[in-house]
C-alpha cells in the first residue's frame, strides 16, 4: 500500500514539473538573450569609465565631442574641453560606443 502511494506521489510531482517546464524555459531564454547581454554591456561600460584618463577623446550621449581635461573621482564628474570651452559633466554621460568609434 505504501509503495502505491509513493508511486502515485512521484507521478503527481512529475506532472507538476512538466507543467512548469515551459515557464522555466521562458525564463532561461529571457535570461540568456536579454538579461545576460545587458549585464555584460554594463560591465564593459563600467570598465570603460574607470579606465578613462586625461587627454582621451570622448563623445557625450548628447552628441557633443571633446577631450577629457580633468577627472574628479570623488564626485564622479569630469571636465570636457570642447571648442566652446570647458564643460563639467557626469562621467556616466560619456558614450562608450560613440567614443570607441571616434578613437578607432
């Protein structure tokens, strides 16, 4: 009698697992195609911003071009020298993709 109950319980739990399989597969697809690439890109951008040094040519996310004149690590800002003068920006406003294209 106990073996029958145990076998029935095993069958029911396997049925529950097969019901959740599509949800697990959807989560895996979303993770590998959306979340993981975004995390890799964010990691590259953080490395780009920490490796930034005085004299680097950069492009801001707004499209403004300039050269890094001074970096303030404490405030997380930098002074960009453009043809219009020197402007203070947050480091996070520097576009990694556009700056890499400019420096190729």
